[in-house]
């Protein structure tokens, strides 16, 4: 078994999402089937039972992953030279979940070096995949990938990542992405928490355990359009927009009735013009 050697609490959150996907996959009628997550949980020397109190989060994590998988597969099918960039990839295996659709694209998995080191040991890069140990805020990977793929179309995915950075950092990240990936028929797919959601980190049991804290809260789906003139909102989804949300029971119904709860977590899809 391999023991994670993460340097910060945010990197540790990649194990939370991995465990949530494994829990969901073991249900009788799962929202996602992630055999990789189930296998990795058994290979990592870590007490995942510390996250058991957060198991209700498994549905939300699965809905988000399923939606992002569909968008990624559709993007790949409709582009001639698709490249998918996963920011803060952790140990996610989207390539396996979307199946044959992934064969047409090249994937870049980007995360901090300590995370990439563990990923390389557990999920060695495939022939159409590369692992990059870097901060997502660094512009070097943007310059490099744009140079390596001058005629490609890029889908940049940030799943469960942005809320751990400051608004200033995220604004700069989007401005840099908009500048480096303009005029190449590319898109950004990501999720955000509302300001209210960020202020209530204590509602997330797993974060209480590892000490990570939310920072960036977004209350306007179009906020990113103010950061760069070539960023344009395509779509916005709340978790309760999906039929599978009814599995959340009465808590899910309560969330749908109150705007502050309904809009606490959203998934945004942007075009880079």
C-alpha cells in the first residue's frame, strides 16, 4: 500500500472526493460507476473511515462527476483535435469513466508535485496522457500546452478546486487562461460555491477533519465575464437540477425550496472566445 505524502490540507481533499466516488459506486443503482476509485481506496495507506461522517456528500460528488463526464465526452466528440486539461486532478480517472470517447483526446493531469507523485505510482500515464506537477496558478503550463498543440481545442476542467483559492487568485487564473487559450474554440468547466457556502465550511464534516478551508465564494454565474472580455457563460447548473438529486430525500427537497441553499453549489460552463 502507498502512503500519501501531501504537503497541505487542500491536497488532502483529493482523497475525500476519491472516497465519495467509491462509496457511490458501491450502491445498487449508482449515479456513477468508478471502479478505479474503488480500487485505489484499497491501495492507499490511509484511514478513509475518518470521512465516513461525510458520506452524504457522495451524491453531490457523483452528480458533479457525472455531469462533467458528459460535457467532456461531448466536447471530445465535437472537436477535431481535442485536448482535455484537468486542473487539480487528484486521483480522478475521468478517462476510464468516459470510455472510448477518451481515446480521441489527449489529457493533461495537473496538480501539485506531491499529488502527481502518488498519481504516477497508482495511475501511470496512458499513451494519450501526461502528468504535470505544477500549481494550477502557474502560467508555464499554459504556455507549454498552447505551444505543443497550436491547432487543438482545449477543455479546461477544475472540479472541486477553485473554492480553496482567493478571489484575486481565481480572477488572475481566468485572465491568464483567457489570454493563452483565446481564438481556439475552447471551453472551461468548473464548479463554485456561493459566498454563503464558503462561510459555512463547518457544514462539511470531511473538511472539519483535515483543516482545509473554503475561500472563494461566487454569487454571480457571470462574474468571470467581468474578468476577461473573451469569456462567455454557456450554461449553469445547480445540483438539484438533476433528476438524481431526488435521492437526497427530504434534505434535497428542502434545498430546492430555498435559494440560498439551492445556489450554494453550482457548475458553470464557459466559452473562451
